[in-house]
């Protein structure tokens, strides 16, 4: 009886674990992140904001994309700028609050035609990011929000290991995503580009920081 029960439990485990492991493999959970130093930018983008737990980030993205659609913009070449470190704390002593992260949600202007770009800049604030030296890595981006979390879990430990303690205090990370339409549907099954600027002016992101200062 004991052996039969053991076999039964092993079969159940295989049935349950198989799809889970297969999905994890599909998301790239077993892939090693490769980090390199490279140039990044320039990039111009319009943006909205998220302040709160990262688990609530999909809600903020949905609201931002609804605003995008209301402004007449049909597709968003999405990016995010994380103004606080993923490992806890806040950049440069800012008061993000316990468990909160300040995130800029953006759509790149360079991927829009001139008419759409004009609509976007009239409806949303914009930011011009100059060419920067960065640590960068790419990771598969799949057609679901789980991919937003698997990539960072694999990439950021590898990237932060290469950042000096001084630069960690001023940590900013940028993520470039696939093309997303106004309904939040990913239209390309490509890669997320992760970039951490190094050796940049400390006031470079002041405009974005002030978006959250104004809301405190």
C-alpha cells in the first residue's frame, strides 16, 4: 500500500510540475543573464507615473495605456524608468516610502509618426534622455505580465554585482519593452532591454524625480 501511494504521489507531482517547469522555461527562468557595457540613447518619450508596490504596477500600466488611447495614440513602444533600487531603499536619499517604488511609464516618441507625436506631446509631459554609458542586458519578453517579473529577477542580480557601492546609492534602471497597443496587448514577442546608466550627471533625472515630489 505504501509503495502504491508513493507511486501515485510521484505521478501527481510529475503532472503538476511538468507544465510549471515548461512555463518557467518558456519565460526564460533558467536562462543566464549576460551583462555588458554599452552606449544607450538618445531617447525621447512621453510618460505617466507609478508610486507604490511593484505588484500594483500592472494596474498603473493599464491606466496609463487607457489615457494613451483616449489621446488618440493607438500603440505604445513602451519603456519604464525605475527611479529607486530594486534591492530596497531609495535613490539619493529620496523618501519613496516603505515598500513603494517610483516608476516612470513611457512611450517612445521616435516610433511615432509626426501627427501622433504631436498629439502625444500635447497630452503628456515628455523627457529627453541623452546618450549614456550603461550596463546592459537583454532577456526574452513573452506575451504576458509574468515576463515583466521574471526578467528583472534574473537580470538585476547580475547587473548590480558590477555596480560600485557609490553608484548603487544613485541607482536608476531603464527597461525597453516590445510594442504594446492601447489595450495593453503585446504585439511583438521579442526581448526586454535592461540598462543601468553609469557615470551620469546626478541631476539628469531631476525632472522625473520632481513628478513625485509634487504629489507628496
